[in-house]
C-alpha cells in the first residue's frame, strides 16, 4: 500500500489526516510542537487547532522531518509563508508532493508549486484545492475538490486513489496555476466579504462583491496563464462562494472583525491560526500591477490591512466610475 503523510498539524492538516485514515490506512502527520505530537499519539486529539475531532488510531504524529521524507506521497499543509523553509529542512523528499496550502509567497511572489519545485526538484508536484472547511472534512461530510497534477494523468493515477474517499471526491485537472490562483485570491476576497458583513451592509452587497471579486480572480488568473474553466470550478468559484459566506473561514472572520472596528495589527497578533489572505494581499497587489491587471477589491483589502478605515474604503469602491459589467478593466 502507498504510504502517505501530512506535513503540518494545523486544522486543515489534521482534518486531511483524519480523512485519509477513514478507510483504516496508516497516516503519519508532522507537527512542529512536541506537545502536540505527544497529544496526538497519546490521546488522538488536537485541541490546539481542531478540538472538534477525535482522530483515528491509525493517525500517528512525529516531529522528525526525516521520517516524513521516507513516505511515497506527502500532503504539504504548512502555512504558505513557511512551506519553502520546511521543505528545505527535509533531508530528502517523497516522489509526490501534494500541496494543500493556499497562498503566494510574500517574499518572492511565487506560487506554492514554484516554491516546492525549487525546494524539492526531484518530486512531482500536485495541488489540492477547493471548498473545504476543515471541521466538515474531519467529520466525514461530503466534499469535492480539484486535484491538479503537474505530472498529468500518470500522476493522477498514482495519487487520486490515495486521497479519494466515499465522502471526499477529487476531480482531475492539469491546470496547476489555475488551482493555485483560485485558492490564493479567494482568501483576500473573503476578507472583503467579512468587512461587508461586519459593517452590516447586507447580503446584496456581499453577493455583488463575490461576483466582482470573481471577475478580478479571472482577470488575474488568465494573465498568469490559468484557464477560465479551472477558475469557474471547485478551486475557484466554488471555494470563493464558501469562504466568502461563513465565519468558519479565518479570512472572513478577520474581515468581519475589521468591519466591526477592530485593528488589523491587534487581530493578526492575537490569532493562533493564520488568515493567509492578509499575507497574500500585498504581494497580490504587486503582481497585479506588474501584469497590468486591475484588482480594486484586492487593493482595498490591502489598504484595510494597513489600517484604512473600512467605511471610507467601501465608499471609495462604490464611487468608482460606472462601466459595462463584461469586459471592463475593474
């Protein structure tokens, strides 16, 4: 049987480990914190990041990256800004790396698949992305995702049986760029939708923001070589709708708190888990400018992270010039 592990024991990594173990498979999960390794192995819980779940006994934790390197398939679920350093610390790498973190490396502007290829040039890289709340996946609720394989159908044939379960259904794509861009951009847009909710602007405004935000995602994705049909699927529009509609989303919750008047610096300092959109917004603004793509909602979120007033920001967006809906630049 193909050996599988999860690199990262946050909420999403823990949920994926539990999902993988749902058919009785042995799953190895890496945690940075020694106390978390001990808790998972002794009590089959992760009260720090996913307290709602009781883990299968076939999930075992380790703090040894060398042990993770011996596996056949490794799901990489570290925070996006730390993926490169964690992979670089491994003495070797599995044949297949399945990237499950959503974001853009702030220091370089690279997508996660580029970060992984640089750190692990001998591994085949794939991306798993889609509308996935960790607590629902851990509970075995029905979930569908995009599994984008840089190695094409041969890689799909290797890893899809490893991750597919009765309630966890992957769909094939070879558009790794599209899968990544959908997951990264939606985090920023979710912050914007949270702000709308925090300001009490209503569901009409949120629906409009999702639609116009999707237009920004599409423009940016196509500029970087992603396919429109990828972004119309689970990893783009599907994930956007989910993340922009619930406080179960860390990014939406951050935006809601900003809309309610709390300060970005204080919110981000207090958070144990990462709202990745706050790190993605600045680099996304820079990349959009480099490629000549208008992303006014993303730019507004960047301003909010820097401390702009939410009501003034929303007023500025509403005051933008009137234009055609289709084919307009922003």
